[in-house]
C-alpha cells in the first residue's frame, strides 16, 4: 500500500505543478525551478510507464486518476471536468443538462441499474418510465452489467437526439421498449410551495443553480395574494449553487445596499463584496428558515445572512458548514476545472467553513474545526454567533433517524414495498389525504420478514464493548446477573423495533408512495405532515413576542 501511495504522490506532484504553471502564478526563481524539475520528473515517469509497464496503459485513465487524486488532496470541491463531462459542470452551474430527467441507481439485489425517480414533466416521466424499472438495453447496447455512472453517461447526450430503451418492469412479464427524446433538463428549483395554515406560507427551495430567484419571487408574490402574514423557507438538503442567487433572494427581505456576503481569496479577482442592489419585496414579514446538515454553500449564505441581519429565525439542526467558493475556468482540449478560489464571509464577518482541508489526520482525512477554536461574532442586534461548523439554528430541533429506518431505506425495502403497492393500486387519494393504513403496515412488516432483513443495533454493539471491558477489568463476575438481564432486554427483536419506530417508518413509506403518483411535490406534502421543524417554525411565527425576542436577545 505504501508503494502505491508513493507512486500516486509522484503523479500528483507533477500534475499539481502543471496546473499551477498553466494558471500563470508569479513564482520566485526557486519555485520556478521546483515546478520545472517536477514537471520533468512527471513527464519522465509517464514515458517510462508507457514504454516499460507490464500492461498497456490507458493514458486518459492514468492521467485523469492522477488529476483527481491531486485535486482531492486540496479539497473535494476542486474538480477537473474533461471534454466528455462538460454536461456535469453545466448541471452544477445552471441546473441544466441534456438527458431524460430521472434519478437512477444500482439495485444491489437485482444487480441492475434502475429508475429510482423520474421527474415530473421530464422525458422519462412523459415516456412512461416508472420507479423500479430495470435497464436492459440502450439502443442495441446491453447495459445489464454496467454501473449507474456508465448508464448515466449513456442516457445523456445532445438535446433533441433520441434512443430506444428496453426495460424490465416489476409485475410485467415481457420487457418494455420506449423511444425517448433527450431534452434540456432544468429541474424545478421550487418543487412545491403553498399554505401551511390560513396565514403561514411555505416555499421549498431545492437548489441555487440556474435562476431560482425568479421562481422564488413569483411564489412569494402568489402567497402574498393569498393573504399570508408569515413565511417558512425550507432549505433542508439544499446543497447550494450560485452565490449571486442567494444574494438575490436575501434582497427580497432586506433593504437595498446591505452587505450579504464577502469573498476573499489569494487572487484580487476573488475578492468581492455582494450587496443588495434592488428594492425589497417585504422587510417586515416574519420569516422562519429551516436548515439541516444537508443545507450547504449558498443555502448557508441565505440562512446565515438572514440570521446575522436578525431578519429571520433559523430552525432545525446545524447546517453542513461549507464556506468555500468555486469558480469554473477553461482548460485546453475542451476541459474545465472548478477550483476553490475564495472563502465567503456573511454579514457578521464570520466564515462558517467546518472542515480545515489543510489539516489532516494520518489516514489523510481532513480535520473538523473544533468548537474551542471558533470565534465569536455578533449579529446586527448584538446576538452572539460563531464561525466554523455551519449555521447553528436559533431553535435547535433534534431529528434523529432511527437505525432500523436507515437500513430499511439503504436496503431498498421501503422502495420495493412502494413498487409492489403501486402495482396493486392504480390510483391513490390526493397527496394531502393519502396515508399508510394499519393494513398497509401489516403488509409491509410481512415483506420485511420475508426479505430476511438484517440490521445493526447500536445498543448491542455498545453492550458487547461494555461486557468485554468489564471482563478485562475483572468486574464481570460479580455483575453477571445484571449483564444477563440487560442482554435479554437488548436482544434483537425485529417485531418490537418495527412497532416501536412505526411512526417514522410509516412516514417514510408514505413519502415514497406519494412520490410515485405525485412526484417530488407529493413527497414534500407528505414530509410536511408531523414535521417537527415545521411545527416549531409555525409555533414561533404564531408567537410574535417570542419571535422578536429571539431576534433581539437570542432567547
């Protein structure tokens, strides 16, 4: 393993040299020499491998893997996109790509790639593809042994081009063939908005790619016409996108000329101050913003700036903590690099980056910035906030996924149940009225048992470690009766766990089924039922004295 790492290090150093020289950094004479020397070494290594390595080397594969390893040693957001992968970069930046508009994944049980979610109104959905469809052939190419990444690349292509797709559908004996025309796929930045009650509006913002501010503005104006007096903005699991769009949406709720975010980097071109430049839509409406550990980047700029400006109460769990900004740059031969060029700082002056990629453990993993190293900053009203570690909500809600539910999702048990359910039920009630009945849940439990479902119980692991420690330290013999009693109580009991965590499991089932009939919109409507974050947001918005107290004192 050490030899392998050493070889890769040589490649990484060489490619790092190449990239730095290409971008024209002003180097001292010594650094110029070091770069030139390592470029020569890298070039010599590649030539030696090409001539003398025991097997024929694929130059694209070898160099690309070296580039990827080099860039990952910096941070996971600096990425190289060769000419063939420009559509991936386009999707990141603008939310668009040429394809069929569906999520696909690998079904480990069937050992095939399958459709996991077709998007409403997109080619996959309009052609008739459904969740659970297994890919057999794309045109005349057998894809049964291909990975999801390989199939994904084949599905993407020139806008307007068509292909034939052969699939195997659960519950249907013969394979089905579809002709699908690729389109420019623009995923909806706001998959759902509506009324939570007769006065509280709700907007689910899923991305900052493209121009979501236009959709957000229209949704907000529509909700205002319906008479809302407060607003919930849902940024949970929003991984970010364009920084400018976060500024635009913040501008709807704060005065013109307000600093929303500042970027600082090594290059002067990376240093910029982003202020609101338009007249706002509403500077008074009470706002609650929902965040979780999937809220990142531009989502943290929006939620963090509204917190720093004391313009909204933040509800949920601590956000991801991505305080880095990437800029795309063109490379020779049609390639591009998305490179981390700066850090961003929200109005209080804090950077919420949670991981220090310059500091690494012996295994190469980057270090989390400890709470003891974070610094204090202040909001407009003087509330204490800290840098590092993401955005800490004003109202923290502990949302823990039960261990058994994580395994049920990961093993596709809930997915498979929803597939079977759809075969038996051509239609269901509206997304708002649909629910999983007791009879449905009995059927689900039967499927779980039939599938020989296994999962780890954390309590059993901890108990085993405690027992071993007690034996090692000599305490076990005198406490053996207590250990035996506790072991019986912690023994694996699938029936008990399925019943004990039925509320969480049934909600996950309902979300998966609703998505089959009403797409992402239906899934969100189901998610909002018995949602702890939503309930906390509505509660604080309905209690204006408490709302304003939090914004002024933090309590």
